[in-house]
C-alpha cells in the first residue's frame, strides 16, 4: 500500500516523459526496503512445511545459476521436475534417455526438468565429464552442502519430484516408471507414474498416484551424521565464522542493516540466515568458486555453511563459554587501511528525499605541488545509504574526452579500498585533475553527503605503473522481455602484462558476467565468473596470485541480462533498454588492473589490505 501511494503521488505530479523515471524510483524504493530486510526474491517461510519445497539456489555443472523461486507463478513454467542424480549409479545413467524424452515432450507445456546431485563423492568436474560422455542436456545442479537434498527429504538417487511453482507443493515423489529395479530391467514400462502425474497436473486433475517407491543408490550424508546428537558450539564453532565472514559488514554503522554483536542478535536472525544461505544471497560473494582464487573472498566453504545450517536446525544452542561477538564487538573504522597520507574532502552534495538523482561530476585539482605516486586509495562515504557509487579518474588539466581519462579507484556497495601491489603505483601529475563521478539514490529524506577520498603515497618513484584496462560498449540494445540476452567483447593483449584484478559492472538487469582468457596457443580459461550478478554488490575480484599474460592473448568479457518480469529488480520488462548512466538503463562495462610485464618477480599477495 505504501508503494502504491508513492506511485500515485508521483505520477500525479509528473508529465508523461517522467513516468519512466518515477517507475524506476518505485523499484529503487522496493530494492532499498527489501535489502534492509535481507529479503531479495522472497517466498513465505516454507522451511519445515511438510510436502512443500523450500526455496534454494545452486550452480549447475556448467556454472549457471538456478533458483527455484525464479519460476514462482511464472506463466511459462507451471512445474519443476527434480531428478536425484549420482555418478556411477546404473539406475541414474539408464534414465538419461527417459529424462531427455520427457523434457522434449513437456518443456513447451511448462514443465522444467533439473537433475540434483548431492552425492558426497562427486565433484563438479565429474558432473561435467558425465554430462559430456553421456550427452546429458539437462542441468545437473551441484548440491555441494547436501542441504537442498536434505530439505527435500531425499535419501536415494533415481527419485523424481514434481513441484508446483504456484504453491511449491511437492505433488509427486517416486519413480519415472517401473522399467528399472535393482539388477533387473524390463524391455518396456507398464506403469508411468511420473508422466501420469504431469498429465494430471497440467489438466488440473487430482493426481491419482502421488507417491511410489523409486529404486536408486543410497546417498551418504557424512557431515549431518557427524553433527547428529552432538551439540555444535556457538562460542567455538559459530561465532568464529560470523566474525570472519559476516562482521565486517554487520557491525554498528556498517553497510549491513543490523549488527551481529552478540549471541542474541545471531539467534534472532537465524531463520533469515537459513533462507539467505540456502538461496546464495549471503554472504554477498557471487563469484563461481570453480574459477579463480581471490583475496578478500567473502564466501563460505561448504563445511562452514553446513555448520551454520545444522546449528540453526539444532535450535541455535548457546552452549558453554564466553560470547566472542559480545566481548570483541567491532567498530566501524573510517579508514580500514590505516590513516591516509592525504585526505581530499569532496564538495558537499545535497541529495533530495525523493526522485531520480542525475549523475554528478566534480573536478578537484591535484593537491600536490609536484608529480606524486599514489600507492593506494580508499573512499569514505559520507552517507552510505545515499551514495550508490563513485568512480574517480585522473584527467589532464584541459582533458574533456573520455579516452583521456585514467582510472584511479572506485566505490560501490561491497567494494573495499586497497593498497596497490608492491612496487606499483598510479602517477598523478601536478597539473592534472581528479574527476569524481557520483551516483546517488534518494531514500526518503533529504541528506547532505560529505564523502572523502583517502590517498596513500610513496616517497620515491615506483618501478611499475598500475594500469586499468576497460571493456565498454554503448551500442547495446536489450530486447523487451528477454530472459537471457547475451553480449561480449574481446580485446587483444598487445604486450606482456601481469594481471591483478577484474571488476564486472552492469545495472538492474544484469544476470551474469565472466572474464575469459585465450592464450596465443588457443587455450581458453575462465578467469572469473559471476553467474548470480547482483547490482547491490559490485566486487573487484582480486587474484590471490597475479597472473602473467602473454602478448597476443585475448581477453573476452561475456555478459548476460535478464529483461523479463522474472527479474524482480527490473524497472520495466516491456522496454527496449539502451546504454545509459542511470540504473534504469544498462551498461556493458568491465575493468581489469595490470602492470606491464618486464620480468619482475611476482609478489606472494596481490593487493595488501587491512581488515
């Protein structure tokens, strides 16, 4: 009702050309409200309801992201069939042809087919090889924690579940047909319970047979069995995970909407924690763990995620010992990297309470009387809710062309300041200026933003200039209602370089982005893949170890957008979306940081930073 009132008040006072901007404002308000509650795409609390599937998000064997709630009340997807998978199980391999045939018959009628692998012994590389060898065309979802399978009460492979996407009820559970059983096989099935259930469902009839036995291989749940009957320690096992992976954001005054400052706080948010863990919304680290190793990685290991989920399932026991979160409560540091050598105060910016705020551009002359090497930069936001992002360029005194700009640093939610690699820096000449590109989001009250830039300097000339390469294409046109619009751009590397980090950037419709390397010998490798792109968390992915890239190699940036109504952040699915600065338009933009390779030794760590 509140959002309807906002929409009505704004549209009453806007002309026709401004309605689109008002609609975007409504969506931004929705995103702000939902992010404050950590809700995102949210269903009712389904966990624990018998016969109802809990929402989840998983990567498949190719690295694509799938979330059950994406298809909630989707007119194109009436139901989802999940078939439990396991490599080496004959009762699974003999079903590939059956599943492909069923998919071919029912995909156009609104039934989507997935396989779910929760076998402890299977790796994602195994799934990929299996799919290639047996020509599996369906996605095999990789349940690395086994928690999705447990939430669905799965104990064997070879079982099929039919889920109604309008209610999440599990309508059928059992065998595809009666052709296969243990060590026996009939030439032809005489009963087809899954097919019958699908036909009944599509015809709006009561499902005659909703459950059958399904022969398959037992699934071993080692971690769950280890935790059964053994209370997980909050002080020794849970609090350390929260401190390491959550407390940097969830502290008083931090970017998180609440602070994990005690056991009571964690217990109070535990049900919400389960939801965001099961759907991969938290921690906010979207990189596929199978491509690249990065510093400042916020993701949880499968073991850490299992520990948290099992503790919540145990009822969040307090146990013995002191509360590490209470006795070591963190404070928000204005400069996490340490006090800067020089601080630049940006001119104060008044941000209105409502409406769309145009991009703002502010020039600041170099504060130094001589050419100066910058060895690190950090941005201290004045108002974290209003300031969406800042990009800082170095430009010549009279430089107005975009090509004359040199990237210095940037800030967006989730992006941390950093010190540049040892023996590298960015040269700021005394006659040059800093260009600040500022993007604000109104959030209900008028505020004054007083953001600061902290610079870390070198007393002597650095050996290597830290450079930034750009991917940029303003010709994109994303068709209306397109769920998966793809675009890519390739750049040839014209000299030997040492690659340090990569940053993908899109807007509300961004779905996935990946950097791919092709060597002069033709070998291809994904350097970083972000299959679950989130506009609210725009990370720079810093390689744990810098990478030498030979002259003649090619870097390609792959992007996919979702301009459909399935994308809950989409301001207007009916619009053909061009390139644009505002968030209701789109961008194909990516950066990569490097130095020229002159044979120098590579540092053990890429970028230095202080947590």
